[in-house]
C-alpha cells in the first residue's frame, strides 16, 4: 500500500457510496446550498474570468457607467426638511398661532410682546430639543459604520492595487484570502484541478452556522467572510444587484412613525379638539359679557395653549433620554428614544436563531455520543481527536478536540506517524497512530455513510445507518469514528458522534422569563426545517415550525397567512424578504413586535419591527437598522432591558396622566368660571 495514500482507497465500496445527506455530511465538507446567482453576468471578455487579467481604466469607466458603483445608497431626508417638519407639526402650529395673536391683537392699549417672545422661545426649544436628540442617535450609528473603511486588492491595468470596495465594478478581478470580507458578488476563478477550495462563512447572510466550501467556478456572496483558502475572483454583481445590496435596499423602505409618537399624536389631537369646543364656549361667553374682541381672542388662545400639552415632547424626550442613559448601564444602547416605550409593550419577540439563541459554534452533543464494542464516550473522543488537527483546525476538528476530557494531555502517549486531511472526495480524515503500548492503528473519522461502508461487521453497519437516520430526522449532523489494527484490511466501529450549534446557556431561561412577562418568543432561522425543530425543542419552544417558502406563496399578505404566522412557534429556511414579511404579518394583527438579530440578513426585519434589537457582535448593517444595540452576548440582556423599559414607561405614564388631568382642570376652571359669570351677569341685569 502506498504510504502517501489514505489506506481506505482500496475499499471499492467507498468509491461507489452515494453522496451523504446534508444532515450527515461533516461540516468541513459542507458545500452548502448554492448561493443566488447575480442578476446579470459581466459583459467582459471571457478570458478575463479565466486568466484573471483584470480591467483597464477605460473598461472600468465603461462598466461604472453601465452598472454603477459598488455601493447602496438609501434615500436620505435632508436635515432642513426634518427641521421644517417639526415647525409645521400640530403642536408647533398651535404655539406659533398663539404667538402671532399675542403680538397682533391690541389689549389695554398694548400688544403682548412678552408672550410673543416666550412662546417663540418655547417653540424653538421643543423643535430643537427633539431634532438634536434624534440627530445624536443617528450620528452614533454613523460612527459605528465609519469605524472601518473596507478595501480590497484589485487587479487594474495588469497590476494589483488596494482600492475602496465602493470603487469595484463588474468584471474586476479581486484577490481573496483567509479573513477577508467578500466585497461584491463574485465568481471564483482558477484551476479546479490544482487550486484548493475555500471555506467561506455565510452565517451573517444566510443564517447557516457552518462554513461552506467553494471552489473555482462557484458563486460567492458579498458580505460573507473567507475562513480558509486563497483564490482570485471576478466581480459579477455590484451595488443593489448583489445579495447584500438587495438586503440593504429593503432598509430604504418608508419608515413608520413609532408607537409612542402615534399615541401622543392622537392624545394631543383629542385634547386639542375637546379644548377647542370648550374654549369656543368661553369665547362666546366673553363676547356676550361685552368684553373687547381683542381681549377675548387673547383669552381664547391663552386657555387653548394652556390646555394643549405643548410641552409634552420636551418632557417625554427628557424622560426617555435619562432612561437611555440607564439602559447603557444595563449593556443596551438606545438609538431611537421612543423605542424604550415600545420595548415595554412588546408582545412578540421574533428572535434570530444563529448567534442569538445559539452560540453560532459547532459543538459535540455529549448525550448523543454512541460508543461501540464496549468502549466509553472518552474512548470515542480520543480516537476522533487522533484523526483531527489540533491547530489551524476546521469547525469539526475544533469541536472534537475541545471536547476531549483532559485536552491534549489525553493523547500525549500516542504518536501520530502520518495524517491524511479531509478532502471533499473521501469525506474523512485518517491518521496512522502508534499507541502507548507500541501497537499501530489506523484511525478515521468522517461522514458516517463513508465510514459505515468500510466496516467489517454487518451489525455495526446497521447501527451506523440507524444512527444516521435518527439524527438526521432531528436535524443533527453526524460523524463516525472507526479504527483498523491490520493496516486497513478490516475496520471496527469505535463510535458515533452528533454535532450541532447548541443553544446559549441562558437562552432557555431567557425565553421562560420572557413568557412570564407576557412576551411570546418565535424563533426565526435560515436553517433547514429539521434543524429548526430540534433547536426549538431544546429551547423549550413549541415544534410547530413554518417554512419560509410558505410565507411567499401569495404575493399579498392575506388574513389566512397572518393567522398562520401568529399561531406557529417559529420559522425555518427564511431569507431577508421572508423575515420582513413575518414582522409585517405579526404587525398586521395589531401586535407590537420586537426582532432580535445580528446578521446582514436580519437588518430589514430589524428596521420593520416596532423594536429592532441588534445583539452583541452584530454587523454594522444590523446595528444601523436596530433601535437598541446590546453590548453583551446572549439575549438575557433583553429581559433586563424590557424590565427597565417598563419602569421608564411608568414614569412617562405618570407624567402623561398628570398632564391630562391638569389640562382638564384648567379647562374646567375657565369654562365654568366664565360661563357661570356670564350667566350670573345676565341674571342680575
């Protein structure tokens, strides 16, 4: 046997083995679903894709004119319009009218210039206090986005240069290596026979927690991260046409007014209408009593302005600003002040799974380790770790070595003579090992179908098939571990291991606490249905999971779909537009919705939700769309934030009730005082 070849190549059963199922295939070989193809291929000579010559300055100019730059800009409201809107809202117009009347109407031989000045001062105070508060929150998000200035190595005019990613155009050739963020939708180029594939982390885009394998000719997505490998790629889509760009474009949808703003607006209008009717009675009573028209107008507007809660925006902004400072101590940054009130009233929390409810880290499930031949689970882990890399490891090897009791000390007596790393063809790793007693073993771990077909015992092959089927039905990925003492002629099963992205230690308790507070939690994930069901079960949620494809079955959001979305426990296989529709359907039933997330794919739904919550480690896109940004890992901070927000809301509620009662008392005092006075005078006459 050639020592440079894995010993199992002699097993003809391996060569004819069908490809493993997605659940059973190990993570290191997870090719993942093919990413969406970019809308439109590059109209550049085909040899540029193959040879990677790059573009000339002239070609760059043509491509930029035809397809635009590699940036997505959302429509921004000019600052002067934001200020103007505040001057022309209902409360501001009431104050402005009262100020004009004070200065225009003569009473007792003079004009009310003092009242005019004070009212204008109050008007400007209300407008600018609100504007500066909102602007500061917006500036905080911009600062987060500007902490880094992303760039890429691009081949231009035959030479490699470093350029800002916004300068990329269709047809550019870019250089990618481990740790790089993919700057645009690209197609990998190179020699499929000679160039090794790359491992790419798409979790922030698709929600898939495991890296995917991509090689020359494969499409890769803007915003994903290169974990391992080095290849060149040709840009196939830029700006709004990229997968990332389409997600960001959803953020440009028209913003809805916050729930607190809507409630305050309705309350102010209701008080104003009631005040107008009563003050009109006072106006008539004063005229009937023979008071001068000018004086009557002044009294009319003085009482009207006193009753309408024109100072409420300043008070509420101050209360919420103080509350936002308190939230910082609770590891939560508030980017929209009115979100504090809305958080206190959240009825449904739609939580992203990957990285939010789970660790976004592949781990072994110790309860699901199945040892064979009288071995213990420790024996299985040691055997698996002997055929694993302890440094520069992939996700599976990292999970295996991290789970070995005693760590590297546990295999100190073993000597690894030869190691065959994982490759997508064999779907396993193999090691030639000298044991502490001087014996020699071949140890292999990999896809259970592949390992299972090398086993000598029919009973062990049957046990492997049973394990695969049972774990796959629960959405767990499996690997098998086997060993051979005769150079690979016969193989014995050591054990079987399940892998999963485990829930965070505090997630289940957080969900229970949320339910105690009257908040329903729904899990949202891009993973497959079986994985979603298993994760939901472990979290203590229900297992009634809806698939994302069902959300887009109808173009319009009908009543039946709204009902179904409100009744299920979670969602699987969702994309950004699905998450957006989930929030829309929940809001369609009049419910206040909170959405947690950390990835680019969460950003549109975070913005659409009544309260968007970006968890610790979230991408800039998620932070920019969120109302509240958490600075501590895990979602338990959300419960603390909800409790704190309810305390803040109580303060606000107390002030609002006081202000309504004061308005009614002022109105009643003037109305009954003037009307009764006019009635008494008419009776005396």
